[in-house]
């Protein structure tokens, strides 16, 4: 029976349709028939599950090519480099929210009965990334995205419109983080020791303050309108610490990237414009706009200085070699 199916698979020439149509036209004309034949062979050899898994991989590759996020494009490589930091930030916030979930609710807590669906998968994503299991980390990110999607109707059901409005920004932010992880080229996995170390250090630098502040009574960070001591919201603490923690790796990454000088210049100019027009930064929650603007300015300036230092060192080395 299996032999007959293999012979029939060899005898047919699958047409490039279905998911193959997601590819850009030029690529589809060149490789479409080959991709369709491969999908047909996998379906015959592994059955429905294998075919669905490979179809999802092909669809992801096609969409990355459509959006310029494949490993051959600078945008895709930049997204792959950002993936460890995205995971660390999302996991740190999720850990803090999971810890405060069983505590006595504060005014900012809203309805949190559904939070494990949106938050818990991120701990697995971070653990898999640190362990070098990027394929499993991507599966965890897909679970986090699904949990965030399910949390929206659950928030409306459990807390009404007020519960939805209180929790929707956080859930959407975590959904965007999961989408970024899934959109990163899978053939550029952040499994090198440096990437895993950066994810670990970032998670510690953000996670420890988030956990301590979110479970401790601090009048100083409770908010300007607080009349008594209260636990600050984890998102507030994240917006206060993340710009400081991520400033140095962002500056170093910009300094070493191909178009980092231009990007750093744009960041400095944008930060100056935003700080001059304070009303734009005033819309950032928890009065964190000015801090983010200053951090952006210093990050761009540091990137330009580091880039200049690297070029001067390279020039001196070439002079000595000649």
C-alpha cells in the first residue's frame, strides 16, 4: 500500500498552488513546483500532521519573504538580533504579573482570573531560549500568542468593559512580542552563547526589580496621586527600568550594525523633537515619556560615539598593518 502511494507521488507533478501562492511571484515561478512536490512527498510519507507542520513552515517563510523579514534582508537579521531582548522583557513582565496575581488586589489590578493564559508561556519561552532550544521557544511563543488572543474575550467576560480596558494594552503588548518572536527568521536562531547570555542578563536586570517592586509597598513609586503606600503596577516599573536596562545593548548593537550610524542619528533627532514637544511624550502611560525620550537620546549619542571609536581603532590597525 505504501509502495503504491509512493509510486503515485512520483508519477504526479504537483502544481504550485495553495500555500505556495504566498511567495513573491518571481520566487514562486522559480521554485513553486519544487516546493509543491516537497509538500506532497511529506504528506505521503508523514501523514496529516507532518503535512500541516511543513505547510505552516512554508507559509511562514513565504510571509517573511513578502515582508522582508527573511534572513537575507537586513530587517530580518535585525529582528533576529532583537529576539533575545524581546523574550527577556516579555518574560520579566509576565513573571511579575503572575506573582502579583494571587496577592490582594490593588486598584490597578482589574480582573486577572485569565492572566496565566497570556503570561505563563513566556517563562517557558525564556527557559527554552536560555537552554538553546529555539524551536521549542517558538512553540512557546505561539502558545503565548494564543493565550493573549483568548485573554481578550475572557477579560470582557470576567471584568466587563472596565476589566478589558485595564488589561488590553498589556495583553496586546505581549501579543506583539510573541508575533515578533515568530516573525524572526528561524534559520537565524539566537542560540549562540552571547545571545543566550544577553537574554539571561536582561531578564535578571529587569525581572528582579519588577518582582521586588511589584510585591513590596513603595510609596516613592506608587504614583504621584497616591495618598497611602501601595504596590506599583508592574507595567509602571517596566516603563521606568526598561529604558535604562536596554540603553547600553541598544547603543552597542546600533554601533556595530551596517546602517547603525544613520539609525542612531534618526534616534537622536527624534528624541530631541519629542522632548521639545513635550505633549507627545506626556501621552506615554505613568509619566514615563520623558524618561524614554532621554534614554533614546543618550542611546543614539552613545551609539555614534562607540561607532566613531570602533572606526578609529580599525583605522589605526590598518595603519600598523601597512
